[in-house]
C-alpha cells in the first residue's frame, strides 16, 4: 500500500431539467462509467438554459478528481 496518492482532475458539464443536484449526479454517474477511481468533485460554475421564460436545463460545471491507479 502506497503512503501517498496522486490525482488528476477533469472538467465536465452535467445538465438536468429537474435540478442542480440532478445535474451534478448525472455528471458524476457518466464520468464514473469511463474514469476509474473517481473520488471527489468541486462545483466551479452553475448556469442554466432558458426556454420560453423558464428554466429549461440546469447546467453545472464540475472539476472531477480521480486517483491515478497505483498511487
């Protein structure tokens, strides 16, 4: 077992018609399908798409951190 860890961050955008929480969960769920060892995230931007004067989509920019395998 290593006494240190090394991480990498990627930036992704999640979206949802329902909520900011759903947008975050959608991004993490999809990220975890192709990236191993996802361990944390930080929200760096929140925005939305407007349709007919109402919120059409919530959009959340995340930095997702994952541990480099073997570290």
